[in-house]
C-alpha cells in the first residue's frame, strides 16, 4: 500500500507514516500577520473613481464599528459600488483574471475533483480542467487560498491556476453541485486524534482493497483520497478541538524513532 507515492511493506509501517503525516497537517498557532504588499482595495477604488472620499470614510468607519466584514462588502452595503466593480478591483489587486461563471458551466465537468465540503469551506469552485497539461483553474470569491491550492495540487497531482468570480455566482455554482452525481465522499467527525484517523483510513483502504492513499487537508479538514480497483473514495475527517492537543504516543514499527523502514 502506498502513501503519497511512497510504498510501505506492512500495515504497521503505513499506519506509522500516515499518523506522522496527519500530525504535520494539523493547524498550529496562527502565524503573525504580515503587512500586505498589495495596494489597498479602498485606495484602488478611489483612484479609479468608483467611490469618493466620503463614501470610503463611511465604509471604513462602519467596518471598524462592526469589527467584521471586508471593505468591499461594506461599500456594497452602503450602495457605493456593485458586486461586479468589487470583483474587478479584486482581480486587479491580485493580478488574476475574472472567470464568468454565469456564461460557462464547465465547472459541472470538473467540480467532482474536490470534495464538496472543501469547496464550500474555502468558497471556491474548480471551473476548468485541461487534461493534456493537467492544469486546473480554480475560482475564489475575494482572496486566494493558497493552502487550498497546494492541497488540491498534491491530491490531484496537477497544476492549479487561481482566478476570481462574483460571490453570487460562486454561491449559485456550489448550490448547483448539491444536485450533481459525485464520487464517493464520506465525512467523519467522531475521531479524536491522528492515530484514530490513520486507523480509520487503513480500515477503509483494506476494505476497498486499495492500491494507494493520498492525504492532505485545509479549512478544518483532513482529506484522504483512497485509490482502489473500483475507483476512488474521498474520506474527510473534520478536525475537532481534541485533535489540536498533543497526540497519543505510539511505537514505530522498528521500536525506534524516525521514519519507518521498508519502503
């Protein structure tokens, strides 16, 4: 059985390696906030004549008073700009294109590549896949989730290209996907630590006579992708608070620390 293209000689070796990988995927303390290097959204809108100084001040004050929400949302709430204008400026800010989800339904052909709960938590939609070059274009609402892109690249062994789409169009696309047939997806939220996730994955892999497993995660989930002769199964483990505590100790197959032998 392989894990992320590394073969292991026994279930014990596989279990140890998978548990170690899952531990590394669990979220740690939030990193320090770095000062953004992009031109602020409000300044871009002001320079392009979308808003005036008074409208920008009102939106910034409303944002400060509420302590929540993005500036673009507050400008829309105050009637200063449209959704299309906010998305256009965001595309300019991130230097990425805007994908017209209302004019193309190609996302229905490739959205099955990523489990639906992950698409919803990241508010993203795979919109176009090119098999010949293994490029997958992924649309986001207002900012690029690079952790999600890295996870998708690892699991699908492809190259990802980010783009933006209107929030209303992304939400509608996600709603449309609920009624579409999808690969087998299982959601488990009863496990308590990385070792239990590894055991549950190994059990599923054995039951399916799996040939390989890939694992990654983002957005509060551990994502395992089990490849078997009958197809693939996505198993999602929702990260609970208990998972953020130090895991139980267990012995490696050779009773010594380090990477397991036999692969």
